[in-house]
């Protein structure tokens, strides 16, 4: 059993017995193996395992209570994934590695899961293609996404960090773009179809340390200071209250962490408001700076990515990088940031 010698946090005897009892059943072991490859909801597991909802719910409840699984609600669906708590999740992950992948039952489960993912991918791709014309039209108005993404990576200077938070994750492209930079990533979006597409892309890319969630950008299900880097890529112009979203972003960034914003400079293209649901027609650096200050953040860098051919139908993409100061009091303890003071006052 040498593969367990480097588990970062050991369990006491009671917890270990609880975990082993939870796993000591064929269906529950099969569930762990499936979730090792990515998050699934109860309906998915019913299709793959061919078992009833009440029976599966009991198995999931036991695994959850043993600390091996995490659950989260997305609309009317409940998703499950392996626990990220070190001593439980790590042990569950290691136990699945002891199972022979050539076992006929396990191989059949894997085939059914792949078929389910392909079906989900076709559905998500159909949604994406239905809206691709709109997105292509907008992209044609500014420099290429390749250049925008190069600028995004450049302003972060190849930094590595523990947790990346992507607000308005859309297709999950930002999670792919920075895949070599983070230990853990969470993308939030309100559009269920986009989340389905993002899950497919994440699975295809093999990003086991990335996940997406349905969430309110003004009230994120994250602890204060949980994110090292927060990204808001082409999302502010869809919001009725961009300043409020930045206050929430500031709350979840840890002291010394950064916020990367990509959006449009001010423009006069009213058709984007009328036909593409843009609430705001771009932002000035002065506007953004004011919101950042209110959020307890300091603007570090600004880049304007203008199209090569300027005109009335051309958009300039702006990149703003801000930092949350690591402020300390005389005692060496961090003091409240402007964002925290603002939240207390209101």
C-alpha cells in the first residue's frame, strides 16, 4: 500500500473506517470511479448505472456524509464531484486507482459515460452554433481573439497561482487559456446551455482541476479572499450594475491577488444594445478606476488593443489589471480593505 504514504493529511481511525465502509459497496465504488473523470448529476448517473433515483440518492448520500463527495445545486439539478478536502478527497481518489480499469463492469460504465458526454456535446454544440453568427459578427469588429488572449497572458506575466475564478465563463475558454497557471479554477455563469458547453470543453481538455458553476455574479458562492486571480472577460457590458459586480469580485480576491478585466472602450454601436443585449456601450478607464477604488483594488496596468483599421464600426478592446493591496497594520495583521469597509457601511 505504498501509494498511500504521501497523502498530505492523514485520517483518524474513526474517519478512516467511515470512508472505507462508504466505499465498500460495488455501486458506490462505481460512482467514485465515474466522478473521478468529472462532475455528474443524478440523472446522468441513472443513465450510466441503470439504477433508480431513490437507490442512487441513498448511495450518494452515504458517500457525501463520509466526506468523499461534494454536491452543488444548479437550477433543478444537483451535481456531484469528488471532494476537494485533502484528507477525504485524496483518499477517495487513491482508492479508485486500485481498481482495474479493464474490469468489464467498469469498462461498460466508462463507455456509457462517454456516450452521454458525446450526446451532451452535440446538444451544447448545437446551441453554440445557433449563436455563432452573432458572436462572429461582434468579433469581426475588433482585433483577433488570439491577440486578446496573448495580451491577457502577458499582463499576468506567466504567473502561477492557486485559485483562478472566471466570472461569466461562457465557453470556459479562460479556464483553458490559463490551464498551466493554476492549481484550481472555478468558472461562473448564469446560462445553463453555456455551462453545458463549458463542461464539455473542460472534459475534452482533460482539466480535472477546473469546474464550472451556475452562479450570481453579484453574490458568489465563495469565501472572502478565496481567489488569487479573478478574470472578467467580456462580461461587464452585459451587466446592469458593473460596479456592484466589481465590489463582489474585490471581496473574493485575497490580499495581493489580482483582477483581470477585458472589455470594450466607449463606442456608439447602438445595434449591440438593441440586438445583442449589451447593457453598456463600453467603458472608460476613468469609470473602471472609480469602480476599482470602491472595490478596494488599485489599477496597475491598462492596455488598449485597437483594430488595425480604425472606423466608426471598429471596437477597441481594453485590458485592465488591478491588484488588491496586501495592507498590514502595525501589529502585522492585515487590515480591512476598502471593499470590506464599503460592504460594512452599506
